């Protein structure tokens, strides 16, 4: 009497779901990026992607070694290259559906370590929603009360997303209360800043 061989039946839906999960798992092991430019990239990689940036050595050397800046005026006076620069600039300044007024990028030892964007407070909720859609629920959230020079009080919310030694941090109100910020950075950049600040304080103390 012949015996039938039972073969495992694979559910197509399960295979499809597993295939989709692989890229997500790989992404979760990588640091955050800024518009396709990963943390750790070189200045050349950044400027090849966005020609609107203007870069120079940072005089302070605490928060970064090199500083690149882009704003709405970055492409003025570039002649024949201005139209292409403007196209890149528009893409660069648009973040989470909002238009940033300023983007600064810092480099430590030739590697992109931090990106900071200045946005309007009125766009803050939209940007936080976009980041949440892309990366899920924030790792930490907190709310504080801040006060301006006139004594007016404002609620200030702060969200942080953590992944693979990097952070995205949003602040509803900065020292300019109608402006918010988004920062994308290596956690090691914060450590390096603290180390350099400590070394400077020690050096300054020796001159007393």
C-alpha cells in the first residue's frame, strides 16, 4: 500500500509579511539619516546630495569641527547654477511637511555627526506626526513650562526617538518661543561635545 508524503504548506501571506519585515529589521539596526544622507557621511557626500550648503571650519570647535549651513538665501548669486541650487534647496528645507528656515550640519573628524533644523512652532505638531509615522512612537516624551523675557509662560514639549546609537529630538519652543527645532545626531557627538567643553574649562582655569 503506497504512503502519501505530507509536504509542508507555506502560507504566501506569511512569506510576504516576512519579506517586508527584513528591510524594517535592517533599518532598525542603522543610525538615523537626514533625507537619505546617513549620519557618518562625509562632507562631500552631503554636498553632492545638496549643493545649497555653504561649509567652513567652525571657529568654536566645541559642537563641531566643520559647519555647513543652508537657508532660504543660500542660492542667491550663483549665476547659471542658481536654478538647480534652488531645486535642491526647496527639497532640503522641506522636512516633515514643514519648511525649515535654517539647516545646520556639523562634522566631527570628517563625519556628519549632527543636523539641526529650525521650524515654526505652528508646524511642530505636523513634523512630530511625520516622524512618528516614519519611525513609530517616540522613545521618550516630556513637557515643561518655559518663560520668555516678558514673563509669559509657554508649554514646551520634547520628543526623542532612539536607534542604533543615534537620536532624533524635537523641541516645540527654543529660546525664540515662536521657533521649534528638530535635531538628528549621533549620541557620541553629545559625548564628544561634553569632553571638549570639559577640556576647555580646564585649560581656561589654568590661565587664571
